[in-house]
């Protein structure tokens, strides 16, 4: 446990930010999973819509600093690669 007043405040802030960031991170993960499940199906339009929503959420998480911008770019690239493979297969 911190002893200095500033360290005590910092601990409170860190906990608040951790909970705030967790919401955005979990939401992004969920939407990416939904997009991957949609890509596994055969409906290209549903997969495109799910990927679009996931990409928007990843961008929002990156802009808020919840995840790194390159982490978001990597995840978006992988999703788009899977979507392109689905389109090529159809």
C-alpha cells in the first residue's frame, strides 16, 4: 500500500482507469470474435457488416489509448485478410 498522498491518489486513478479500459477492451474482443464467427459462415454480407463494426470499435479503443494503435492495425489487417479469403472463395 502506498504511503504518500500522491501515491494513494495515483492508485485510485489507476483502478478507475483499469475498469474504464476493461470495458472497451472486452467490447473490442467480443466484436472481433463475432466477426470471425461471421467469416466462418457463408454469408458474405453479414461477415462484411460484422467486420466493419469490429474495425470501428478497434479504432475507437485505439484512439482512447485502451490498446496501442499498431495492435488495432494488426487486428484489423487480420480480419480483412480473412474477409478477403472468404470473398475469394465465393
